[in-house]
């Protein structure tokens, strides 16, 4: 992907255009792996495709004080001299000093080096407070970044490319983005050739190992046969001449020892071949993981990554693992533990329930908070109806010591899943609510209930979503019910702290089979798989 960024910038340079604000935040990777360089708001068309100084100047102009602005332009569209535009953490010295007359293609090359530095080390070239970063950018203090690149443990060729792109003086850097892209292409070609050679060496090693093993087996058979023949001759000759027999035995022992030494050497060679094979296997698994990822087979790609030998894992393994986490979002906002989450069926919103008595509704694409739903007590569960009309939230009043006595007990609050306005409450209920589930037709809502830590039995309540009338209460669990889930054909599964999972037929209002014992208390909701009478309890 970095090579594609270099190619894009190289193309812009060939047209006389420079970006002037290259950084990771301005690089966008599409769903199909396409790379786009974003935010050309600071871009500039070089007059006559000009470039900066090609040789070291004899004397630099004295530094002058400049006024820093986010953007500055004069009437003809040119950037004002003395303006500082861009991001200091990724900015070359000439741009940080506001000497915009010297900003050219090599200034963008510095930005490419800064991006590559962050890929290899996890940090931009300049670090510290905003004031420190600005000062280091103006001084071109790139020494710490060089040290991090030297210690990053990655291939020295790619680290050296990053260091050359980050040179303080423009004339020491590669000419433009095309030159950097060419070096990246040569590096990738070299890596592919190394992998091909490794594959050939692996195949050769396997063949050699097979040959050595076969020869060792043949030698062992020959030695055993020879030993048997010699033993018979010695047995017959012992009666005739004890001295000759002893000499023969000594000779046999010496020969056997020599063969044992040869066998030890062969085993050591086999171990060495095995180590080579292990490294080749690791390279092969990394290649397979990349291929599976490119083919959108994430499960297989993860399998190959996890199969790779842990002691051999390097930057390539970390890079592939990073692909699995680059789309993750962290949603801060709750002040206490999050008890449950649920996506609206269309995937647009995510609802999270928390001990802080709040349910927060998030935009699942941007991670922005859309709505906060305040409750009177701890919220333990949340569920969207499959038809996308309702959001149900469950309350446990006795869970918190701070809840007033008149609010003890549970409740189920119903919300409009589009506007998130409260519709009604199904309580108050005697026991706390710990789990909620709609059936696949959105016709019924089930709630798992009970008192946390108490010896009282748990129960399940069923409501008709058309009238919101309670249909029945299912009893049988000896402790609080922590998980409920609907399957097909009117089946309902429930998991309890009593260590059992029960299956109910809500149509005929009864249990389908005897309770299923599990090895631990069920603290996650069970689920029925697609009408095949398979229960998955997690």
C-alpha cells in the first residue's frame, strides 16, 4: 500500500503538483484495497514544474520570524511567503520554517519518509509536546527518528529508505515520489525473489532429508543383518578359539561405535534440516495468510496467522494482524461497566447498556454518539426487534446499593427504534431483568429474571408484542436467568446460574427436554442455531 501512495505522489509530481501535507490521516484505503491520497487543500502547482536546490547551497539565508496560519493565500492564488501550512509532526524543515520558496517535490518525499517511519516504528518522526514538535521540525532534529528506525527490527533496506527520505537537507533526499516508488518496487521484487529462493531451498531440504532418512534406515537394516551374521560366526568360533572370539567381539564393538557416531551426525543434520523446514513453513504460512486475506477469506487468513511459529514472527506477521484491527472502533462515553450491546437489524446503530444507568445509541459507521437514554437503575440488557421497530432495555433495581428502595425490582422499557423515544414500560416487575430476546418474527419478547446473588429461583416472562400483554411466566430455574435466546419453531433457550440450560416450547407452553447440565454457570446467553435443534451455549 505504501508503494501505491508513492506512485500516486510520483504521478502528481510528474504533473508539477506537490501535496505539502502528507501524513497517515490523509491516506485512505478502500474496501477493495485501492489507495487514495486525500486532502489536497494545501496542494500547489509548481511554476514550470520547478524543483528545489539540487546541490548544497553555499550559504543559507538567515531565519526570519513568521506568522503561522492554518492557510494563507494572496490574490493570485499563491501561498504567502512566511506561512506555515501542514502538520509539524510530518513536516520537512524548509516548510516548518515558512520558507515556502524552497518547498518542492523533495518536501513531499520527506512526508513519504515520515509515513514510512510511522509504519515501521509506530511513531511519527517528531515526538513531544506541540511546542517541542514545532521546534524539532524547524531544526530538522531527525536524530531520534533515525535511532528508532535503526532499532525497529525491520529489514534494513526499507529502514534505510525511510532514513534517506527524512534527510534534513533537500538535496540528500530522493528526487520525487516516483523515485521512492521505484525503490519500493525494487525492494518488493527482492523480497519475492528471496521467498522464491526460500521455497526452492525448502523443497531441496525436504528431498535431502528424505534421502538421508532413507539411507539411515538402509544402513540400520544392513548393520543389524551384519551384526546377526557376525554374532553367529563368533558363537561357532568361540568353541574353537576364545582369543579369536574376543578379538572379533572387540572389532565388532568398535565398528558399532563408529556407526553410532555416523548415526548421531545424521540425526544432527536432520535436526538442522528440520529447523530450515520450520522457517520455510513459516514463510509459506505467511504467504497463505496474505493470499487468503486478498481473497476475502478472513477466517482462513487468521488460521494461518495463528498457525505461524510464534518465535519466528516478525513485522510481516504484525502487519497482517494489523489488517484485522484497522476497522475497529472504540466508543468512549460510559462511566461504568458495559453490560450488553446490540446492533439494530440494518446495522446503522449500536446500542450499549451500562451499570451507569445509561443506554447509549452510537452510529456504527462513524462511532459518534447519536442518543443517550437515561434509566432509573442499572441497565443489564438491550435488544432490537428483528423488524427494526422496537428497542427493549432491561433494568435491575436491586443490583446497585445506591438505588432507592421504592425503585427495587426490575423493569422492561420499550423505545421506538427510529426516534428512540420511550413507548412504554412493562413493569414494575418483582425481580430484576438480566436478559432480553425477541423471536425471529418480532412477535414475542422474552426476559430472563431473578435476584443477583440470592438463592431465590429465576423465571422467564413472555410478552405479545402486538398488545404488550404478558402471555406466561416460565419457571424451573433455581437461580437467576442470565441468558435467553429464541430459536425457530417456537423454541426458547435459557441459561441460569444454577448451572443448567433449559429448552422451552412457548407454543405448547412447556419444556422440550430435561435440563442440560453445563460445567460452569452460564453468564452469556445461549443461542439456537437455525432450526436444526442445535444449541450453542457460550
